[in-house]
C-alpha cells in the first residue's frame, strides 16, 4: 500500500512508472465512450472516498470517472457535511473511513490534515490539493508535456506569477524528473523557503522565459488566500501576466500550461489560453489518466 502525498516523497522510478502507465491506459481507451469500462478492471470491487473541503471541478470529476472506468465505486463527500467539519478529529475520521473504503482522496486546507489522514488511515491516501501542494496536477502536466514534446528531463520550465501550491509541486517534480525550473514573480510572493524542491529565481519575466520549453502560470488568488488580498496581489502580479508578447520570447515551439480554473485576462490572456502554444485542455484531460495511474500505484493494482 502506498500513499500519494507529494512528488518529492515518491521515488523517481515510481513516478516514471506512473507516467508511463497513465500514457498506456490513455492509449488503451482509444475512443471508447467515456462511460465504458476499461478492458482491465484493476479497481473491481474497490470503494474510493473523495473528500472535498474546497471547491473542485477537474479533481472531482476526473477521480470519479477514473475510478468507475477501472471498475470501482466512489462516494464524493463534502468536508462541511461530515463530522470532520464539526469537531471530529482527523485521526478518528481516518480510522472510521478505513473500515468502509479501500482508498481516500482528500482536498483540504492545511497540509497537516492530509498528513494526519495518512498517518491514521489503514488504506492509501491521495493528496487532491492542499494550501501547500497539488501533486496530482503536476503528474498530469508531466504526462501532457511528454505527450507533446518527449522527455521533460533537461527541459526548461518557467513559472510566471504566484509562488503557490501548484508551483511547489512543480519544484518537487523538477528535482525528481530532472528538469530546469525558473520562478519569475515578485519577491513578496516567492515560494516558501522550506520547499524541498529545485528551482532558480529570475525577477524579470522577459529574461526568465528566454529559451523556455514550457511556460506555466496559475491564478493570482488561490482558494486559501483571503479575498481581502486580491487587489494587492493583482497589483504585484500584473507585470507577470502571460501574454502574446511574453510567449514570443520563449522557444518558438514552447508550450503553455495552466491548471485551471483561470481568470482569463488576469494571469494569462485569452489569446494565449486559446492560442497555438496552449495545451490547457489536454492537461485537464490528463488529470483523468494520470490519477488512474496514481490510484493503481497506491493499491498495487
Ligand atoms: N486544476 C484543478 O485542480 O481543478 P479543480 O479545482 O477544478 O479540481
Ligand atoms: N492555486 C490554486 C489551484 C487550483 C486548482 C488554488 O489553490 O486555488
């Protein structure tokens, strides 16, 4: 049994196996109707709990569809509707859920909640996003890059914007998959210092994107950020918008990614999101395939 908590805590050989398995499972579906089961049914008779303490579209739907395609069943739970949201401890919740289900995916606020869930659950726990990290997203992003451009090893990835949870998982991935990662953003929104990842900082976005194989951004205000910080963040980040002029400084065949949901014409212009460099909807699709592979790995199935 394996938990999938963070990319830097997962061995590079396991990460590679997950990406390869995701690509193989995607190819094997080859035009099957969305609701049709996979030929292989590795999650047959398995029950998976999907807990959301924050909103979600992609994570919720891709996990739910993925489990069903692999022959399992899901229950989607809102944190607020559980006793978890009314004072029951995470440890007790983990112990109880482990008596009913075979695997738990949780999207939560504090990293500590995820870690406690994993400590006390006797079934695999998957990180569906915390304030600090979003590893499932980056597994889909690696799959997407390699699908379009081949091995990510040695390539240059530039993150423009907020040094947030999605960036942190990119920094973990840079270490494990051996690519170069450059952060460009204001010093006030630098990634947290304790981050056990690999990246360099270039304050000037134009210099940063020179020679980039991939340019990535994300919302300027994450779900855990106070709305009162919105205006200040926008003012600090405006110069880091990914627009046509910035993309033109990257490699001619550079890709553009955004985990979505996006605030169009804030962190990235619609012309970039819908333009020739963009692979944002392939990324969204690959959440499904990458997470199916993560779940198989967790269960050893
Ligand atoms: N990218 C992502 O995790 O999207 P959701 O918040 O819609 O799940
Ligand atoms: N950084 C964003 C990612 C959403 C998928 C957030 O945490 O809100």
